[in-house]
C-alpha cells in the first residue's frame, strides 16, 4: 500500500522555498527596477534601430518561422518562398537590401536572398521563438517578427535576473556590486541591442550565465545532487543554444573539483593547471615547418628540410604527403596593406620547383578576394593556372598576374597533386614583386630572400620566409590530424598557431578584430553599422583600462581573504570566450574572407566581464569616497550617470544614422531624453540601492 505524503510538512516547505527564491527579489526594489530599466532600454533601442537590421536577423527569423509552420523540425535547405517574398518586401521597406546594394528579383522562382541562413543550427532559441509564431499563422510578417523579438526580450530580462542571483553567490546582499553589474547590463547599449534582437546569441548568453550561477553555487556551498543536476541542466542548455556557449564544458571539471575541495588546495589546482599549460607546448608541438606558411593536414613529414640543391639559402619546402593521390595547397596570406599597394598593377610571381621524380602539378597562383566595388558581398577569384611537368632538377618558373582594382585580400597558393606515395615536390626561392619581370631567375641579396635584383632592377620580395630559412612550430602530425578532424568546423587550431607565429603577416587581423570587439562591446549598433565616434571611443578605452586596473587593485588588496577558486573560474570564463572570439574568423584569411569578429561571439562572458569592469570602477569610487568624503548617492550618480550617458550617446548616434529627420521633431528627442533622465534618477536616488 502506497504511503500518502505528509502534506503538513510538504506545504510549509514549498512555501519556504517560494519565499526564499521567488519573493526575495520582489522584496528588494533594486532587481525589480533593474528589470524595468532593461525593459525600457529594450523598447528604446527597438524604436531607434529599424527591424531586420541586427546580425543575420532575417535568417534567424526564418528558422523560427519554419519551426512554427512546418510539421517537422526544419532541415538544412528548407524554406518557404511565399514567406520569403513577404519578408523580402519588409526588408526592402526598411532599407535592408539598399544598405547591401542588392536588388533581388522577388518574382523569380529561385530562393530570394535574405542574408546568412541559420536553418540547421542549435535548436533551443528557435524553438522558444517559434512558440508565439505558432499562434500567428495569418498575421502580418512584421507582427510575427516583433513577437519573436518579445521572446528575446524575455530571455534578456532572465539574463539580468540570473546575473543578480549569480552575484548573490559572490558578494553580500547589500554590496553595491549586487546592483551595479545588472544595471550595467541594462544600460550597455550594444549588449541591449543584440540581446533584444531575433538571434540565438541571447539564448547562448542566458545559458552561460545560468551555468556560472550554478557553478558559483556549487563552489560556494559544496557538492550536492541537486546543485549538480542544476549545473548539468545548464550545460544541456548551453549545448542546445549556440557553439559560443560550449566553453562551459571546459570549465565544468574545475567546478566539480572546487566544489568537492570546498576551498582547500585551491592553489594546488591552479598551480597544476598553469603547469599543464606551460608543459603542453612541449608535448604537442614540434619544429619542421616554415614560419608564415600553412599546409593542409595531409603531410606528416617536415615541410622545411635542408637541401644541397637549394637555389636560395640552405633550406627548401618539401611537399611529401603521407597518402597517395593526396591533394592540397601550401598557402601564405598577403597583408591588406600589400594588396592595396598592388591594386590594378601587374605583379610577377616566381619560384624554383622540382620533384624527386617526374610529376605534374598546377602552377602557383594567387587567390584574390574583392569587395565588388564596396558591396558587402565580395567575390573570390584565382589568377590563371597552367599545368607544369616538374623534373628532378630545380627550374625557375615565373607568372605575370594582374591584381584586381578592388582586391582586399590575397593568398599565395602552391597547389599540388601527388599521384603516388613516393612522389615529393620541392619549392624554393618563392618571389612576388611589383611589376613585370622576365623569365630569368632573380638574384637575392640575402639568405632570407627578402630583397634582390631582377632584370637589373632592385625589388622587394612581398612573400615572407620565401625560402623556408625560418623554422617554425607545428602540432605533431597525429595531433594535427585529430584537431583537423574533430575541431575543423569550429576552429582551425593549426592555422591559428601559424598566425600567432607569423605576427608580421597576421597581426593586422588580430589588431582589427580586437578593435572591432571593443567597439561592438560598448555602443556600436545595428550589426556594427552605427559606429562609436573616435572621441567617445578614447573615453570608453580609458574607462575599460580603469575597470581592469581597479579589479587588479582589489585582488591584490584582498588577496588573503578572497575566494581564489571563484576568481579562477571567473577568470577562465572571461579568457576563453574572448580568446575564441578573437580567433574565430582567422582561418578565413586563407580563403580571402576573414571574419572580423563582433562582441556577440564573446557575449557569453558578459557576466564576468561586467563584474570585472564594475568591480574596478567601484574600487576607484570607494577610494574617492574615503579621500574626498563623497556620499553614496554621489557615487551612484557618477556610475549611473556615466552609464546612462553612454546609452544616450548610442541612441543619438542611432538617430543620426537611421532617423536624421527626427532632429526636426524635437518632441521625439525630448521624449528620449526624459526617459533616459528617468533611468538616471532610478539609479541615483536610492531606487536601485540594496538597502532602501
């Protein structure tokens, strides 16, 4: 006989749980007002930024729409032409095609272009966004778009709430950081703009934030089955949301270890981890490649070998695939500055080529990426190629190539095809020089083949390490093969290593990406169409440095009492997403289409990043308070007014870009300023304080 539960004990327990988990934020005005502030900001930015203008928004909406309207879950390649026609009309109405210099044929039978397609991605966000659309089959497409955005806004508000709870595991309830961090997230313009758009980034950020909350709870309170289930559920959410949230799986083992140790042996764990990072390169890497060059995974033998037959220097490139009938390329990217200097001009590409037995390859060539006269959709083209029959003696070949007028990126490519496992191809003295040069081989003035004379004229070799004189590091072949097999769809780690070692050739990419990450973190709106002006940008850079320096100051002053296990976890949760965002598009350098990443790829680190900045600012504000006797309300005014000012700056820039006619309608601008002033008042005058 089944024993009936004792409801006299169960019901009070449920009431206690509700009181502690649901009513707690209601009793505190701060979180309620921060959620209202986040909602207000969502509406403001939706008014300023037109529909469809966020990152890949049409493709994200299509995925959610198909999930709501198809009998089964959408598969790659599926679309509805009728829906695309309706959406394309809306895109045209709001200038989406005009901004991309496109004029699609809406009457054609082929699929109408809507930007980057998303069908086939992780399903979590699209399932949630499809829920209201399932009730709106006959509704106007724009109304359905805003219904999907409403789901994003709800997820964004949950991010603020999750951040609030996560901070409760780190700081005391009455600590200013408890409200400063979520208020920062509610006022950060670029973050609000992305999180309230139709895209799966908001789901990934919510999943990662929930994971950090669960992790901090586990570390602080210790291991338990309930807390473990909570963390496992958040990991599942991360897996189903977007690949930008997958870094959480690398953090999970540390969370489990720290939760079991309960603050003991923390430095031992950190020390072992740091030691492992130091030792890993010795175990995973080896020499034998040529700095500045990238080759495919087919070759296990060293790319760079010493040779008595070397026409230039002491070393040559050896193409020796480990498999018969292997094909691939030896590649080096040219910097955008070099490509720009060659636009519309003739250049001469040459190299010494030979093989260990007579064999045939295609001639070296250059892959050019153009911007199609300024359009977002560029194109990629190869210079002409001819088949070459290589003998066993070094022979110099040269090819005259005209650089397109609108070339942006370029890649030197030496293609090869090896019909048998015993064939080897050798390359040396690669040269690329401006102008037309004859068939006679150039004379190099130095071992590195960086400059010389050709046809009696001095020239500068635009190819780096052209005769393989500079040794480089590569992953050991068995590791490189596994990396290319397991992770090639996400990150090309062998190529990332090459770019780090070839800073002279790839530094421009990392500098450009770092600058873009900075801009899109703060106030750039509408898929980076609305940029931060230079002068405010310098001020934001100063704020960023002050935040980082202030956090360093706190860690030093409180080094004896701080929970270093939590600091270590939060540090990794900042480092991994930002590092992955930095290298996310670097492999495109090879194909002429590098992705200069946006902060949305690192937004999964928004909670620890915001905590780092706000903690640093709070450190300096506390110092000002002690030195000049500032009141708490003055410190709140400095923080709240500064963040609201950044938000106003972004709104004004957005109005200037999208709605210049509003400057003649003062009512709209006054309304926005009044709303922002009200937001400032909420922050300053005790409304967002933890002890009202």
